[in-house]
């Protein structure tokens, strides 16, 4: 059976979260921006926080300097963009 949508790679989901959290935003905004369930978001947010890419402030999240550097690296790499696009 063919699904009407394509599954996203973990890196693509992580980058979506980091881009949405560039300016301190609430969890609900990130859930809708990244199109994730609460469970999926929690898993990714914990991983991104542990790696130092995302910081939590009283229920809001913001991308750290390290997270902004990751976004920049991914966006500047044509190889990574081509892998994520396929």
C-alpha cells in the first residue's frame, strides 16, 4: 500500500523544530509547526536538549547558538539537502 505522504527523516524533523524555535515559542506552536504528536515532539525535544541544540524555559523552547549553527550547516550543505529532499 502506498501512503499519500512521505515519512520524514529524523534530521529533517529536528531541523523543523529548531527553525520553529529560533524565537522563544510555546510547545503548542512547535507541535503544529513541525506536524508532530505530543509523544513524538517530547522524544525529539529531549534529544535536542540533551545535545545542546534546544533550551527549555518555563514551557517555552528556544534554539541555542549550537542549534542555529546546525541549521546553518544543513542549509549550506547541498549533499544534506539532496538527501533530505529525496
